[in-house]
């Protein structure tokens, strides 16, 4: 399989998954680009007996989480600079969610739900995105997250409980 074939087959999957994490089209495009650079760089080390789709999911999740950590560090340093130079500080808000389906439907309750999911711990957020938004099976999610199916179920239940508390 050529890199071009891999890109054409998985670009939408990578972009949509990245979009679920960062909730911003430009950031998702940047993550998508980074994912395919990483795939290109690591292609020679990929075990051909492993599932390519699972490998790509794993890279996308890790790249998305790394990107969010980087943005959070950047945001923190910006906030510190605000405090050091000016005491008038407006609370940081989550980025507006600009997923095409949400913009099209203008569904405010779904937007609020996605913002709440965005606030969950990273493993809980990941399990909800993979199970309910990406519509993967528990077995596939377990493989991607390197957990047992029972651990995925338990993590999903904790995520639902956390989400209920937030809502």
C-alpha cells in the first residue's frame, strides 16, 4: 500500500477524530497534517501484521492529546503574562465548537454537550469519542486504547457518571 493510498483512505477519519478533540477546524487540519507526517516517518517501523486502522487511530489520538497539552501550556503562559502586566483578567472560555454538522444544525444543546465532554479527563473523553461519536466497537476501542474490553466498559461508565455530574 502506498502512502498516497493510506492518505486518501484515512484522511477523513483522521480529520474527524482530531476535530472531536480540538473542536476547531484549523487545529484539526494541523493535527491531520502532523499525523500523516508521523505516519510517513514511521511507516518503515510499522508491523505489517498489526491493523493499520488501529495504528492510525492511536497516532491520531496521541497527536491530538499532545496538541491539546501544547495549547494548554501556551494558554497558561499567556494567562501568567496577563496577571503579571494587567490585573483585569477575563475568564478563559473553551473554544467555540465549529464542527460542520453542528454549524449546519445550529443545535445548541449538542454544542453544550460537546463542550462538557471536552472537559472530561482525557481517557474518559477518548472512550466517549471512540464509542459514541466514531461508533467503534468495544473491542476496537480496547485495541486502540490498549485496554481490556472490561476496562473500556468501566471507563465508559465512569465517563457517563462524570458527564452527568458536569451536566
